[in-house]
């Protein structure tokens, strides 16, 4: 079965900080344990970022999501708060 939920982390960036940056770029994501403590234990992390895609997302929106993820840095996340 296919799913539209993507769960990920950005290396060396706290999930909440990365999610805040991604959200600032016009992409709605959530950070947390998503009521899945057993999965978080298996992944050996306390939080992940979750994005949900569905048939109403356009190719351009997905391309934008991929571009934002490729270009995310700790500095860009920190700049949101200062």
C-alpha cells in the first residue's frame, strides 16, 4: 500500500527548528513524536518531521519541498529566531 506520509530528520538540526524553517518557506510540516513512541525508540530519536502529500499537491509544490530540504542549513534555521 502506498502512503503520502514522509517522516524524516535533517542531519544535525533539531526537528522543531528544521520544521519551523520549512514552514517559513510555505510548506506545512509538523515536528514531534507523532504519538508513535515505539517508532521513535526504533529510530533512536525523540522527534521527527512529518510531511503529508496527497493527490492535490502539484509537481511544483513537491519540487519546492525538495529544494527547501536540499538547501536547509543550521544557519538558516537559527536566523529565524534572531
